[in-house]
C-alpha cells in the first residue's frame, strides 16, 4: 500500500462544496453538483500518492480510477459523516473488480494505506506474493491476510507485474544496495518493494 500523507489543508474545492452544501450526504457523492469537486479531489490525491493506486501501488493517471472511501460511506460499516472528508479518501483502481476498491466494496480494512509503516506487517516473496510476516502473532497474521484478501493484492495480474519489478530490484540489490532507493523512487510498487530489504 502507498505510504503517504494527505495534504493539509485539504483541497479548497472540497471545503467550498461542504460550505455550500451543509446537508449533503452519501447520495450526493455521485451527483453532478459534486463532480467538479470530485475531479479536483482526485487530482490532489493523485499528487499526494505519487501517481499510484493507494492499495496495489499500480500506476494510475490523474483522471483515471476512482476516489475510494477508506471507511465506507454506505453498507453495514457505514461512516456517512466521512463522505466529504479528505482524510477518508484515497485514489484507487476501479477497472478491475478482483482487486483494490472494487473488491473491498463497503468493508472495513484492518490495515489502511497512509503514513509510513502501513506495510510493516507484510512480506513480499520473490514470485510477487504478499503475505503476513511469520514473526507476528496468529491474530496479527489473520488481520494482515484479511486486509490483503479484501483488497485482492495477490490477484494474478498484480502478482505477475510485481514479480517483474522484484526481479529488477533483486538484480540491483546484488550489485549495488546503495542505489536501490534511487532506483525504486519513481517505480510502481515502490513501497512494498522496500520489504525486500527489511
């Protein structure tokens, strides 16, 4: 997952929308009225996240994908009061129902993308699979694996793409560990790839 800090203050368009629409609720998130604000928010998230999907770390264009509510605005775990709160948003993939926000749907995550450390309980194998660290307690491993599975992070296409970057990273690590950070600085999967050196 992308380790990032959301901007503060939030995009001014979002604050202006809330000010002009104080009774707006979850149904208004998909309205034509909110659409221009949604586009501005998406661009801000894209910048905050370094152009990656917050969940799988695949490259994502500024106008592609969707804004996902980390804590869902609807369903059995609804947090409707967070519908228009920037700190509850991430920019994520939306083209594939087998991973990321489309797979997560309205479920709560045990581990959320965010500031440094959200990947600390994950391991990365050389074939691109993500798992829980073996030194965690049984309960902690369960939470890590549940999060991974809720997001479909081991979906075959993602795993294969990660494996390519792992192979490139391992080749570099064998010859020049000092150059690893510079190499992955602008690459897809750069946060989970750091688990190779953990």
